[in-house]
C-alpha cells in the first residue's frame, strides 16, 4: 500500500493571511445584518382609579373612544384572543391588529400587526396595561416592539429606525394624553 507524503507545514505568511482574513470578517459593520428591533415604552399617571381607567380601554374595540387619531376600531371577536381589529384613522390611514392575549385581572392586553399599515413599521407587537398607583390614581403603560418599515439596508428617511420610533412614540403619547384628559374629567 503506497504511503502519502505528509502535508507541508503551514508557512507563517499563510497563517498570518488566514488570521487577517478572519479578523477582517469580524470587523464588518453590524448594519450588514439588517435592522434591529426597536422599542418604545410610554407611561402616564392619571388621577383616577385603575378600575375606572381600565373600564375606558378594556374593550379591544374601544380605541376610537379614547385615541384622538382613531375614527373606527371594530374588533370581530371582542376581547377574545385572535380577534382582529381594523383601525381606520381620521387622516384616512388604516391598520389591522390581532389580539394576542387578554388579562382582565391584570388589566392588560397585547396585540400584533404584521404589517404596519399607516405606520412605518413591520412586525409590530404592543401591550397596554393599567395599574393602581395609590389612592384614586393609576398608571397606564403602553409598550411596543417593532422593526422599521424598510427591512433592507439604507432605508428611505420616512421608513428608517428613527421614523418608526417617532411614529410609535407619537401614537402612544397622543393616546395617553387624551386618555388622561377624559379619565380625569369630572
């Protein structure tokens, strides 16, 4: 049986070239991996009991009743997970959301929108909750996570991370301010 000769030892130059190539790959910019998930959390203190505030927002179809930008918000199966809510905005935009979880005892629900519709986002998830914060006071927290509307590198300015964060922040702040105003009205 013929013997194969041993492989020649690696030369120092070849080893350095291989190491340099690997280090070069490690230095590639993170943007080459696409967008990162963005998050927004907004809270507001309301001078009203948590039960009273929850009564205003507990219905998945009630967004039109407390968010100033929403004209219609019907939900096909109420507060049952899987219910689909179609938001029609006063400016003509639209967004379709699906209820993921609903917890009456904890005064919170979570929903998802695969396509951001009127918002420059994709794969959007959100949770809104109400908690007691002392005597006759409550705190409402609205949190969301999402990707920018343009999934590839070099997004246009109206569909980049900053635009997505600004849009969701604006939606949450406007809704929470209006909720506070109507919940505190005597």
